[in-house]
C-alpha cells in the first residue's frame, strides 16, 4: 500500500497553519530565553551580581514551573473549547508578554525579564495540551507518526533558529537588545496570524465543568492517567526525556565557555547540532516505523541516549585545548568534531525515543480525555525538569564538573529506562521484533492494516520458523497473545520473553490434559477482554516448507468465543537458518541469503461460522501462494 510523504501534510490546511503556529511559538520562546541566558553568561556584571551558574539553571526552571502549576487547568480548557479559538487566544497572550519583555530589555530590568520568562511558560502551558490533542483529531492513524515527526522536527528547528537568532542578536553592538525586543514581538504577531488559519476542531467535552483548583485537578488528572498503565508509564518515559534534555542543555552555556573555552558562537554551535539531531531523529521515525506507531524504537532511542551521553563525557575529558576560540577556531581543535558528533547523536536518539511515545499516548488514551492526559504529561514533565534543574545546581555546588554531570545523567538514563521497560515489557518485545525485521530479514507487509486495531479477534498463520511470532508481532499495531507449545514456552532464557509477552502455553491432551484445558480457558478469557490471540493451527513447524494439516483446536476456540478470524501467511522465510528441515541449516541459510526478503500477508476477516480448519487452511494456502 502506498503511503503519502509526511511532508505533504505541510500543504494541507488541516496541518499547515497549526504547524506554523507551533513553529513560531517554539522559535520565539527560544529567541527570548537564549538571548537572556547569553547576556547573563557573557555580560553578567552589567545586569546582576548573582552567580551565573545558578541563573543558567534557575531561568529554565522558572519557565517550566507554570507547567506544573497550571497544566491541569490548561488540559480542561483544551477539552472544553474549540482548539483553533483557544490557540488564537494564546497567541494574543504571547504578544502581550513580549511587550512586557521589550520594556525589560530597554530598561535593563532583569526581574521584569524573569517575569516574562514565567509568562512564556504560562503561554506554553496553555498551548501544550492543544498541540498534542489536535493531531489525533485531524490526522488519520497512519499519518500520526509522520505528523508527530514533522511537528517535533519543526519544534526543534524552531528551537535551533531561536537559539541562533537570540544568541547572535543580543550581543550585537550597539542595538542588540533593541533588535531582540522588536523581533520577539514580530514573531508573536506572525504566530497569531498563522493561528487564524487553524480549521475548526470541535471540543471533545464541551459540557465539561472546569475545576479551577489546580492542585485537586492535578491529583485527579494523574489519577485518571494511572488507570491506563501503558499510557501512564509512557508519560513517565516522556518526562524522563525532558529531565535528561533539561539537565544536559542547561549546562551548555558554561560548558562552551569554561570547558571548550569558546565564545557565544560555540554555545550556539552546540545547540545547533543537538537540535538538528533531534529533527533528524524525529523524521526518521516514520521511515523506521513503517507508517505505524512503533514503540520498539523507544528502547533503541534510550540505548543511544546512554551510549552517547557516556561518550560525551569521555570526549569532554579528552579535550585538552585551552586557547580562547570562536566557532571556527573550535572546529579546528583536536577532539571538537567528536564532541559535536556526540551532541548530534544524543539528539538523533532523543527524536527516536520521544516521537513514538507521543504517538502511543495519543492513540491509546480515552479520546475524550486526550487534552487532560497531555496536561497530566506536562505536569510530570515540569516536575522532572524542575528536579533536573535542582539536581544540576546541587551537583555543581558539590564540586562536580559539567562533564561529570553528563556522565551521571547517562548512567541514570540507563537505570530509569531499564526500570520503565521492565514495567512495560511490550516496549522490549517490540524492540526485539523491530531489530529482527531490520537486520536478519527485509520484511514487507501486505494488507497489515486489516489487523484490527480494537476488539477481540483470532489470527491464524502457517508455522515456518522459530521467529514467526516476532515477525507477526512487529506487523501488528497492538499486542498479541500467542498460543505456543508448552515445551517451547519452558525454554531457558526464552521463557522470560514468552511470559513477558503473555504467551499461552498449550499441550496435547495425551501429554497434559489439564494444561490443554487451561489453555483454552486462558484463550477464552483473553478474547473476552478484547485481546488479539494468534495460533499456529499446524501445531508444529513445517519441515518441508509446505503447510501441514490444520488441527481442530481452532474450531474449539471459535465455538467457545465466536469472533472474527484473520488468516495470515508468511512468505519467503522457509530455508533460512531459523527454520527446521533436513540437511545443514547453515547451508540452507547460505543458499537463501543472509538478508532474505520476507513477506507477511494478511487476508480479509472470516466470520466465526465459516472458520473451519479446512477453510482456514485453504485461505492461508491461497495467501501463501501469492508470493512472488
């Protein structure tokens, strides 16, 4: 099935005005914040006597404090109001805040600028739930991962440009401050103009009664999110990324100045490569995920964040140049490219980590509660980012160096990611499946969109190899309960994977009648709960490549729980190292080719009353016979 390019959304009214509204908001936020951080880092004495390191962590903390205080209220507003109208109100607020900031720039009034920082935090707090609740309303399910990728790319390109513009303009003599004041008001006005084109997006809960107490609503919001375990733990994973990013990015100004001995252009360069990396990683998600919400990318991203966080520490301690340099001079220093590469790769893996999490939260939470779920996520994000700012300040005051803070953050990331993935094994299962179909085999799916996204159903497939379940799992938009032979289920080491995936062990009646009956009870319970169940009706791996006779177990399952049955056929896997058959398996695999082409075809659903073993075998055989 052909898929439209994610960038084609930029030519459509349902996406483009919203994209530019978000882009200009991110751009303006960062022009303002970066200009303020830059002037305090490189010209602090003319503004304040407060410690610069303290301010570099305090100001980002003040920006995200409103997320903690007001996200619950913002989520209610986004569920109650039409989103285009709310976006326009938010952009008018931004114009007013930038007017206050302009007066602060002109009068050198630091604390007025700090108030504006908090005001922009309020602006972003209100807009946050609108942003992520708008996309699932306007985009098709197959467009969601690409749309999120483009939004994240645009956000971080906006961050990048904002950081560059803010850092460059504010030190420009003699009118740097004036230019920052004018351009931030200008971007706010452009954002409001872009918001005028956002199409009508009806409120999912127009009769919602607003609870104006932010603390009781915060507790209620988080309590609601906790009921959906995968969504809540995805929110925690998302918040952890913002902890990681906040603690690393907050160190960049002093890292560039004191460790790399660079001027403000070196600081800009670090931000640039990090932001470009985030944009690249976000856009790669659609290609690597196959136009579906692929949470297997999340562990991949987490691994990269730790690996390159550790590598940034080692690159930093290996950097020995002490001469004061600008951007050009820094690039000429030994070890500079290694540092920039590490920063870029942290960004790339951050994009691979964060985009699938956003998409999972959007697709698996209650449609009438999307904005409040996103608000709950923003509360968690803000809490994690405040803790990140406090931790960084404590570590700096305790004598830790900035490279050591990078090291500690990378180690913490590995520990937290391991904990989260142990609580939601689906992430690891999808990661293993994703790795298989992107390394050993080149896998193409045919009509995989027929696999139901909601409700109970049974999948039946020919049994070709030891990895059939993983291939099917990778193609499915949701978890699958696999029925497997009890002896394979008990295989050492692999048994943990099977238990984690909630596989259902089964045995022949002559071997263990109790276990066989328990398996049928477990299958009926899984279908009653609305799960997908997959069985291999042949009961064993093929040893010839041909389909064995389908056993009668499928009839017993359907008689107990009449649901639709979807025939599946694996094509091209026979003959690989992972199949069973006569002869040397390595010889078979060599003849087949290491990176052999594989297809998984999905057929039209079959009503329960027609799902006899004979008819199902015929349909699977027909699907398999279409291999070319």
